[in-house]
C-alpha cells in the first residue's frame, strides 16, 4: 500500500509497483481532496488512508492484507516552513500511527528521508552516510526524527523499517509542491513552453538530484533487499547527480538553444539550499543493496524534454 499515492513520488511509485507485482496487489492510499484520477484510478484498488487517523490506516491494512507500506505522505521543505505544526503532525504523528499499525500487523515500512535531514554544519562535499545531522528546517527536523523513530521500531519491536535519503526528485508526471529543489523540475516545463525561466536559486548552488525512474528503483530495490546484508536501515544516502542551476540550464540549452534563464533569488529557498549537501556519498547503499542509478544530467534532460514536448503545447 502506498500512502500519499497521488503525490509527486507516490503517483509514479504506485504505477511502477503495479507493473511489477500486479495491479490488484497494490493499494493506492489517498486523502479526501486528493483522490486518484485517470490511469492511477482505473488500474487498481484504492483506500482512503489519512496518516493522522490511525483507524483509517488499520482498516485498510486489515481489509487488504497489507504486508508493506510505502509512506509517501509529507509536506516539502518550503511549504513546511509556513505550516510547521502540520508538517510535524503529518511527518511524525503520522509515522507513529503507521509504525504502530505495522507493529501490530507485521508490515514492512518505507518512509523516505531526504538531503534535508542534513544542516549547515554537515560536511557538504561527499556527505558521509553517518555524520552530523542538525537541520534548521522543520522539514529536516521531522526527517531526522523519522529516521530515529523508524530505527527505534526496528530495534525495539523488529518492525522491518527501511529508508533512503532522497535528493531532489525530478519528474514529468505529477508536480512537486513546495520544495527547495522544485526549480530543477520547473525549468524543464518553462523550456518546453518556450518561456524564460526565473531561477530562485543562486548560481553555483549545488544540490543532489535524481530522476524519477532511479528514485522508484531505489525505493523498491531497498524494500526487496536481503535484510542480512543491511548494516544500515534508516536511512541510506542515495546519489545520482549533483548540479548547480547554470549546469541544468546549459544542459537544456544544448537541446533548446533559444531557452533563456535569469535569476531572482528567493531568500528562504536559498538559505535552505545552502544548508544542504552539495553531493552525498552513497557508498553504503551501493555496498549493502547494490544501488546504482541509471540517469545523469544529460540522459535525464533528453528524456524530460522528449516526454514534456509530447505532452505540453510548445510556445
Ligand atoms: N525535494 C525536497 C525539497 O525540496 C528535498 O527532499 O523539499
């Protein structure tokens, strides 16, 4: 079951899991106001599951005999700053509800952490797997807590919790909402629409990023991994590419030479971006469960532009 199945990652994760395990084996959990639509709705079963309501989680787990929960419910970093209590309620109280149901019904749980779980005093280059985590955003505070609580449930109760620290995820199906790395998605839409892109992040600001097919592969591969090989659990650094705005701009310009970009730096996004790693070291994920991304900036750009050109009216 995927909780948050209509969100940026959840929507594609649900379809990928259905492809691999069969449509009827994968339940799309959703909340009121964010119901599955189109292919997501037509392709398989769905259940109303609100992380803030433990009964709704338990009812779906019991009714559909769920063995694995992908917990994709979250507020992203920028929007969380404007609603810190809600971010905590979804991220931590919600996780607590899920873990309790998982403990009672024997479910495995995947709850993503993030590059946002690091802070200004973390080493920014080749950020180690095990290092200082003092984030200054509520998003980061909730992600560190997520990691600790997930590990606690594993050690204390044997709940099979596993997670990765996702970089900014770039995709062309469902838009992200309110993240610091969203610019690296928005820039492709502007390019294909023939619009000038106004970049909210300063030149020279490096952040880890990943194309959606690799992100889905990371989540599923980790959940399928042999537990005997896992030294770490919550949560693995996973890296695919790291770039600054001028580099993604240049990669797009190679294919769309008329594309233009200017900077109008958003102080909150910039402060958050500056506090995150430039690039993470993902050696442990590679060693413990054979993590290996397929896409780099060039191959991702080619695929993003091709998919968006087919879907969007060109400007
Ligand atoms: N994409 C997320 C954000 O920007 C980072 O995990 O909030």
